[in-house]
């Protein structure tokens, strides 16, 4: 699934520019990472943030040098969500704040097939009986996918950080390593799941369903098919 995609798409300047959605981006040489530059509510100050959803500083770095580079660029803070597969250098202990953000669930295929609980298995079987699940070209299904995501925004009251528009998904679909699976009910896309591939890893990026998708539990079928 990941053949030919060695560099993680999240680490590319092309992806960060897409995720920035009009904001300026900056190259931080100290940590070899491209970041989004955002205005702060105070004066003309700006801060920097790694692109959604993950970022990865490359190589060892000195905190003092990173702070100097931020000052030289007029940036007052830098934040990012660290890739759980990659360790921070020892100097990360000197960061002003380093806290656990969320739990990531990992499927290691070398450990054998996924062992789903009984109820989960029944949900998967039901979804696959009621829906047709297959890989799709996101560009060919941009409008129906965008409607699914609009439903997700409304359902969970998502703010600007996650309120991605069709232009974002159009650009995302053109990035090497991005693949999408969808569930169809009577020919209509009712659930979709976008994945990002890099080397021997596959990252769950975004998933969304319609009301019919929730009713049929379509996402169970999409996720299980992707893991298979």
C-alpha cells in the first residue's frame, strides 16, 4: 500500500502549504521543519505551529538555537503534535511545555490479523452486508466527500482548525501517498476514510459519514477493509 512513498507527506512543504490554507509558512532550519505562521490576538506578533495532524523535527537540535531562530523570524511561540512513531531528541526536555496530547491506537500487522471484539465484528459484518466498500479516487468523489465532511463539522461543531473545505481536499487528493476508501449505499457515498501512507506506515487522516452512513455503521466496514 505504501510502495514508492518514502518521505512522510506530512513532512513536505507542499502539504504544509496546503494545510496552512492561506497562512504564511516558514522553514525552520534548526529543526528542518516547515511550519504555519499565525497572527496572535496581541499586536503584530505571530506564532508558529506544525501542520495538522502531526509534525516531526528532523535530527538533533539545541533549544537555544531554536529560540534564536524563532526570535529572528519574529515568532513568539512554536507548537506541534509529535509523530508518535518518532522520538524527540534528548534536548526536548528543555522545551517549555511537553505534555501528552492524546492516545494513538496502532495496528501492527506483524502481530497477525486484527482481533475485533464480538460486537465490533457484528458491526463490521452488518456494514459490509448493507454497503459496498471499495477504494476510490478522492478527486472523482470530491463533492460527495465534501458533503460528508460538512456533516461531520456540523455534528461535532468543529472549529477553524478542522473545518477543511473542498479546496483542501482537492489539493490533498493530489499528494502522493494519500488514499481513500468509501462505503456506498444504493450508489451513494455514505462514509469515507482518508489515509496517508509513508514507507511501512499508514496514518488515519480523516473520516466522515452521512446520516445513512451512521445508521448502517458504514465506517466499521470502511475501517476494517482498510486494515485488511
